């Protein structure tokens, strides 16, 4: 699966500009013979087929980004966060300094680097940092203010990591594993499990703008009864696929986050936004046990997913994740074995979804 993961994670698709990713996944799904459509906000939907309860499988297209907030007279780009933005940012976000980026100018992507006053000059000119603000770093493209303007750089221009996806032993390392790995998982699931073997009517969905407040999923939930492809009549259950939080790094105790790379995919019971549906969660746990797939269990803080929006829309929802180190960085790290096991887990579930969901009493009369 590494080739597909690399293909998808290296695409450019910041919050609000996910079109390249959506078009690419749509092409993959059409090649597999799936019926594909879009909602007005851009969510991509595909009918994977099958008979039985209606199940929605969701992952998001967008990757974290910055936005240009202003341009210095000498051409440096001041940044705003693509999520919430305040005067300060955490000192733990200092890893951003020195990272290569792409500035998504209207004329095409421009290379740049996130820079800061460093070394000899910093020791002469500046006090030691006790907080990190959005004035302590900027993007240097080597271009002047006039050249940037001519290329179509303005406040609001997105800035994304410029990083390749690589294998480090059994690990995969790169940007946008959140959530492109899960787009690969959904695509591979549809390849491996023919519609005739699915004991559910499976709809695949790629949501937009998850990173700024689960916008796409909220729109999807609001129109669950509309005539859009894949959503007429509502759903019996939804499964949200996400990156997870591995705690197997120095300085993090097991009682804070017990997930580890190579320990299997994770079943998440609660995050900062919602308690996931206990019945759907139980059905997934049973599917893993029957297929002898080793899984991990987790409770997440400082984390939310599209699942909260779907639960608010009255769709019983569960959250599955692959453990990852260094989330929300250009060097997110996951384990290929966990990702492969997640595909097998989902395959086991969709092959028995009617029995599993009926057994926990979630199917409507």
C-alpha cells in the first residue's frame, strides 16, 4: 500500500482548496467502477455497493496549512494559522522554523522556507524567546513584494509543507498522513472486497474542511436525506477513519497515551467532541475479534473528528484510527502494518455488517 499512500499524501490539498485531492480520488474510484458524485460544498461520495444496512465510511481530504496574512515591504510573508489564530503559538511549534513550504500563488506554487532570526545575529539583536509569536517567523521565497504580487500572492494565499513521503523501515513518514492514509485505506477496501461480498450498502465519503471545524461532515450530515449520490434515505451507521495519537516516544508516559506503532489499529471510544456510539463500537470490536485482528483501544483529548458532526445528525458513529507519531507536522509517522490491519478490519466488518449491527440492536425496524 505504500505506493498509494505516497501518491495521495504528496498531493496538495490545504483546507478550503482540496480540489486536487478530490479529483484524484474520484478518478481512482471511477476506475474501480464506483458511482461517484459531489455535494455542493465539495464532499466526494461513492457507492461501493452491497446489500443490507446503510453504512457510511468517511475520511477527510484537507491537510493543515498556513495562510499569508500580510506581505512585508521586503517580500517576507507573515503567516496566520489555517485553524484558530491568535497572537502567540506554542514554543513546541518551533519545529516549523526551517521547514520547506510551497506558497500556492495564483500563478502556481512557489518554493519557500519558514525562517527566523538565528545564530550570531539573534544573539546580538534579540532576547531569548520565552514565548513564540507569529512575528517570530515568516516565509522567505527570495522574491520581492512586487514579484510576489505579480505572481498572485495576497493575504489568504495558502502555504503548505513541501515534503515527500518515505519509508523508514516499516514506518511511513511524511506530510498529510492525516488523513490521506485513510483515503488509501478506503480505496484499497473497495478494491479488495467486491460488492457481492458486502453485507451492507457501503457509501464512501471524502469530506472537506475537517481541520477548521468539521465543516464538510456537518454539511453531509445536514443533507443526509437529500438526493445527493450515496445519501438518500439516511444511514444506519457511520465509521470515521482518522490518524491516531501514538504515545511511544520519549517523555510521554503510557498512562497518558497507551497507543504504540505496530500494536494494531485503534478503536477510539471518546475524543474532545463526542462519545462514539457504543453499539457501533461494540460491533467493530466483535469484527476484529472474529477475524483475529489485534487492535488497540484509546480515549483522545485535544482531538476531534468528523464523527461529532455525524452524531449530531443522528447517525450512530464510531471512530477508527491508525496510531501515528508527530501528528500535525511534515514528518507524521505511522506503521504500515497497522494500516494494512485497518484495511483487513474494515473488510471483515463489511462482510458481516448485517449480522454485527443487528446483533447490537442498531438496525432500524
